[in-house]
């Protein structure tokens, strides 16, 4: 959503790239709140949400969202876009080539430090780039926590609910008072754009979750990595 929103707002004449990036990421994060709720519901019905992991990751994730919201106000939009692209490329390499095959059995819960790390990385990335945080949580849950790709996707969807909700509240308050914001904005969140995207986003979150359950774990992981690579190169190269 973020790259498409950047294009839309720029085509509408909003040329302040730093401000447009904040609006795009904030609006995307707002749409992710109900989308991740639908995704969580679908994954939970199929038994792929590990709630103990969600509870262990959430405190660190919310703390990271709060700190990231402070840092993001001082960051240049163009720099963050390039950094985001490079990040996606590295994660895609890990997902396609370096991640060990998902385990068939449920592993023991690792130490609290692992979940704290996953929560912090997911929360920071979630707020900075207006995404759910699954880009960090999914590969780390597979690599560090021994989750299968299906468990990682379902569990990260549940974590995203809390991260996106808190990030949306921060965006609504931090964006107050900016004169160049597009119309129908609540803070950095553009309500008109969010309202247009939410219905189909919620619908296809359920469709996507159901398709994921039918896919083989290795195929799902590599498709996820390939998608990240394509988007990463597009953003990194401008």
C-alpha cells in the first residue's frame, strides 16, 4: 500500500516527500488494523496462532512503535524509502536461500529475550514503513523460534493487530497541526484513502489467509521472499 499511496498523493500534487511519506505510512497502518484482525481470525480458526508468542512479543513491539514514532518525525522520507528497499532485499535473500526448512513439530518456547527482540524489530519496522511488521516477525519466528511458516504467518498477524493499533493512535496525534496535509486527514492518517482501501483489504486478508493454509511451507516462504525482493529493488532504485 505504501508505494501506491506515494504515487497517488504525488499525482494529486502533494510534493513534500517527507510529509507524503508520513501520510502514506500512517494511512497504510490504519488500514492494517482491521485487515490484521480478519487475518488473525482466519489463521486462529485453523490453529496457526500461537498466543503465548504473541503475548511475549507485544510489550517490546509497542515500546518500539513508540520510540520509532519519535525518531520518524526527524527522518527524511526519501532516505527512509531507500532504506526500506534495502531492508526488503536482505530479508528476501534470507527467506529464499538461508532459512532452514520449517519444522513439522511445535518447538519449545525459546527464551524471553528472543521474543523481545522479535517484538522490538517488528514494532520499529511496522511504524517506520507503515507495514504490519510481518516482514520482520515471520522470518525471525521461523529462524529463531523454530515456527513453521504457517505458524509464523498466523502468529505475526496477531502481533500486528496490537502494533498497528498503537501506531495508528500515535499517527493521529503526532500529525496534528501540519498545514500541508491532504484533505480528510486525521493527523497523518488520510481517512478518505483509508476508507477506500479497507473493504477490499479486509476481504482479501481472509482470502489470502485461506490460500496460505493450502500452500506448501517451502513454496509459501519462497513466494514471500520473491515478493519482498521485487518490491525492495523497486524502492531502493527509486
